C-alpha cells in the first residue's frame, strides 16, 4: 500500500491519450498566442511536461528575461510571474490563476520592510525572490535558493545585511558564508517548515543507503547539518540544494535511493532524468497548495482567453528591476545552481 502510494506521488494523473490530446491543444493555443510556457519544478507533472522550460526560480527568471516570445505563460506562483513581468515589462505575462500566492512571500510587506530598514540605516537588503514586487522595490538585491550564498558574498564584508524573508535559508547562508553581521527575518514557508527532523530520522532509518537532498527552506536543514556533522547522517551523501540543484544531482547520482526534502512536485523531474534511482519524498504531505492551484484546465483557459494578466505598477517595477537584474547576473547560469 505504502509503496503504491509513493510511486504515484509525482506521477501524471492523466492517461497517455488524454495527456496527448490536452498537450496538443495547449501547444496549438500557445503558438497562436506567440506564448512561451514556463513551469516551476513544483507544478503538476502534466504542466511540467508540456512547458517549453521547466526549472527553478532563478533559471525561469533568466528565461523570462531572454525570451523572444511576446507572451509568457507562467505556471508557478504569483511572485514568479511578477518577477517575469518586472524583467520583461513590454511583454504580456499570464498566470493561469492569479490567486496562487506564497505563504513565505506573505510574511513581509513593504511597510514592514521600511520599518526594519529604519532600524539598520546603511544595511544592504537581500530579498529572496519569494517576495512581492513592492518588497523587491524596497530591496537592494534579490536572490534565489540557488545563488543566495553568492549574493551575500558579493556584499562587502563590513556591511550589515538584512536578509528576508526565510529564516531557514538565512541561517543556511549565514553558515556557509560565515557572515556574522546578517539580520534574518523570521519568515517561513509552511510546506518546507513542515518537513521535520523526525521525518528525516524515520526516513533515514528506513532507507540507510539513500542519498539525502534537502532544500534550504526546510525546517529540518539545521538539524540535518548537525546530524551530518555528528555522524548520525552520512555527511558525504547529504546535500543542501535548490530545486534546480536537486535535478542536476539526480542526473548524476548512482545511489540506489535518494530521499528528497522539498515539495513533492520535484520528484517528477528527478525521475525523468534518472530511471535507475528511486526518488522518495522525505515527507509525502509536502505539497504546496498554491502551486497546485495551477491546473491543466486553467492552462487551457489562460491561453484561450488571455487570462489572468499580471501587472506591476511601473514605478514599483522600475525600482524592483535593479535588484532582480543583479540577482540573475549572479550564480550558475544553467538549469539550476547550488
Ligand atoms: P527554487 O528557487 O529552489 O526553485 O525554490 C522556489 C520555492 O518556492 C521553494 O519553495
Ligand atoms: Fe511559497 Fe512554500 Fe509554495 Fe514555495 S512551497 S511557493 S515557498 S508556499
């Protein structure tokens, strides 16, 4: 029973014929609209498979900045589509459901950031890309999970940093950069915070030969690193990676099993690039309800009706663009970084 359940996580729910018919309609509508389809690694498998580009936040931002298509259909959450609009203000950016938000982005608004900045005059504000356009406009430089450490290293060592909004990513970046003048906002993503040290202990006990891949937003990151350094977890087989970094690691691993601590949508990409290894969720309930608001039916509606269009006020977009452009210039330009 448990094995069957796990094998269906991250798998398509449409049958082959149904998928082919749906995908053909999506492709035809995208061509008619001159649209490029971008999908985040947490989207449902059908949408990942039909997209022109599937990847992590940094990779998709770079594609959005460079595409020649006149329309971008962004299958992901709202801040990702907003970032695409900030980078390509003259293009039409569509999202299949504009209510697809992000609990992490919602932990700080522009007013709260202005108040925090007032407490630390002269500090550089590093905003994770999981933030609203208004928060990006108040920030100096953005980062994603794949280049956060490089972004922090790019700031002079004697300059104080305000890092927001994810506390687990902030703690991870502080650890790898050795930076002690970083102040970290206490935000978290409900999906990743829910992957606990207990989940890790139980799964590692059941799969002792598995490699362990952990997204830095996870609530278990600190304890995973502690357990790895104390010998309770295999340090050489434990890695903290962005979703793009996880797919890259999946391509080359020779491990029989890999335990994956992030949103379960990623398992589809990992299984696509490696049929030999078994990719297992660290917590099979780690599903982002916002990402799953983007459904195959809404993709068709978006392309047919040109809905829902993402807009960003030009003054906010202009201020946010500088920090987002710095972000896409830093770090590994491939499908996913660290
Ligand atoms: P990545 O940048 O690793 O794709 O992560 C985005 C995200 O929303 C994680 O929850
Ligand atoms: Fe936001 Fe968490 Fe969903 Fe990522 S998984 S989009 S951080 S709510």
